[in-house]
């Protein structure tokens, strides 16, 4: 049996009769950039997160940049970011000319650890970016307490956490502003690149709208610096169709995660992800850790497991094999191995199992059986 890490084809086939007419409508009306499909999606996506304002943009990376840019982050400023995240989070700071300051993650939630944030704050710190990693919200209450105490902006990176919940409140409007990604592999994915910014702040929303469209409120009148971060009409149409299915797909992801937990609970050689009591996890990823154990030849057990699964038709992922503080592009910041042990352990021991809403019980059983075969259980 072959089990892909993600199967976008099966999802497409299930909504093909809805999505093709929506795309054709964009083509028939030649509404290629922004337009009614994007506006309709923005409204529906904001409502899904109980937020006031949402603007579709060209990618998740662009949304990270826009949020900090609109908040006035610039050269000489510092932005606190978890070391355990995709590098696009850090680009939000660097594209503003600011310095990313990395901190370790919590050993159970895998999200930014509030206990590590406060000690990283300096007179130059302007913002904290809370990444809701793998689909689980960060500890927003404790992060907000710190942000309030030091008068910092608390920003959410929701790229992996569409409609996830923190204490029964949807992510996206828990901080001053938030960014989303609709990269095709996300829980809500476009048919190409796409992203969004969200806020409840009217003045910030006005800045978002202008920044994404060359700093304009009125055509050819450029009031502020901006960029071309506009969402394409086709992506708005596709996302509008897919958003209607997101609740069901999220239920499907949680079903797969629950079955993994049940079938792998007796495999002592792995550590399963914990769903925090304050969170409704939407499982963009299901990341298990393989307990450290050297094999002959010195290779890590995690790497051997990944090779074994691949040889048996099971695709997996590594999220992320090199934490941000050890990336070559950030060498000038002076971090070294050992600075953030929890993030480094995840990089060395974590492996992401196949997970998508349409996975069958047979596929899940097969993945778990092969993991047990590897550990000879």
C-alpha cells in the first residue's frame, strides 16, 4: 500500500463540481485581481474567526511582512519569534529591517514558551509573534500578559491553524493582528499562493488595505509606502468554495489524529503530541518524536524509521530539520547549538505522519502497523 503524506487530488475530486464553476466565473468576468470573489471570501473568513476585518493577500509570507510593517516595525527594532517554526515567520521581521530574536518552545505544546519570552525582551523589542504551530494555539493569555506589561504588540501567525480555538475563542483576533497562509498544503489551501491578514483594529485594517495595493486608498494617490500584495481573483474564488468545507475537513483531521493516538499509545519508543487543555487542535501536522537511540553506523532512530516507512510506501515529513537559530542565513545573530534544547530536540527527533481529512481507516492502520513493525512490537 502507498500512503501519501498529503493527497490533494482526492480533495479536489470531492469539490470539483463546485470549484470549476467558481473559477470559470472569474474568467468569464475577467476579475483576475481582487474583485467580488476575494471580497466575499474575506468577509466569510473573518466571520469564521469572529474577526472584524480580513484582507486577502498574495502569500502567507507577505501577510507576515504586512502585519509587522503596518505596526511600524522597522530598522533597529527587535521581534521575538519561536526558534521552532517555518522561516517565513522570521521573514516578517527581516523584511521590515528588524532583528528576529529567537526563543525556545514549550516541551509539551511545541509552541513559543512564555517563560522564555520575558528574558529575551530588551529596550528594542517591539513585538512578539505567537505561532500556532502544527495547528495548536499558543498560550495566548500568558503571552498577552507579557505584551501588556512591556507595552509590546502581540501578533499571531495562524498559517497552520485555520479555525483552531484557544479557550473556545477562534484564533486570528486574539492579538493585535494575525497572518494566515493558504499555501496548497495548508488545512485551507489555495490553488497556488495566497494569504490573509486579520484584525479588529479599524486603523490597522485601513493600513492593511492600502499596503497591499501600493499604499493607495484612492487609485493613483499613494498616501503611504506599500507593495503589490493583492490576492488573485481565482484564489479568492477557490478559497470561498473550500471554506464551506473547512469544518468537515477539520473534523476529519481530528479523527485521523485520534486514531493515531489510539493505535500508537503502546509504542513506548515514540512521544506523541499533546493537545493542551486550552486548545482545539486542528492538526495541520501530526508530529511524533522518536526517542533518541543511536544505531550501528551512528544514524538516528528517527532517520531509520523514516527510511523504513518510505521503503514500505508511507510518505512522511520533517518539520523542521534545522531550527531557525541554526540556519546559515542567521549565523550573524550569534546563536549556537544548545541554545534552545527543546527546539533542537524536535528538529532531531520529530517526524510528521501522513494526515489529511480523507485518510481511510485502512491507510491509518497500515501506517501504524508499519511503525510497530519497525519497533518490532
